[in-house]
C-alpha cells in the first residue's frame, strides 16, 4: 500500500500505518501519533480513566478535525 498524501504529491512512499478514523494509508512523514485517554465504567456513571493512554495513528486531516490543530 502507498501513502495517500505522497501519491497526491506525485510520490510513491510505502504506507507504514493506517488512520484509525478514515482508513487512509500513511507514510512516516504523514502519520500523526496521538495518545488517547480511555475511559471505562458503567452507564451512566461512575466512569474512570484507564491508567495508561492508548496510542492511535491519525492522518493530518482527521487529527485537525478531532483536535483542531
């Protein structure tokens, strides 16, 4: 699989990750790693944060949409 962003720019970099939101293939240059807090608990409450965040890979567009950056 090739990186979608590199293909748009005319390149052919191999994808090393897939965006967890949209499924786009990403190279190391375009992959954004984000540690996401995970919550567990019953509905509606109480809930608590799990001790360690869960690493996720996002494309630049999904990262900007989710985190406004």
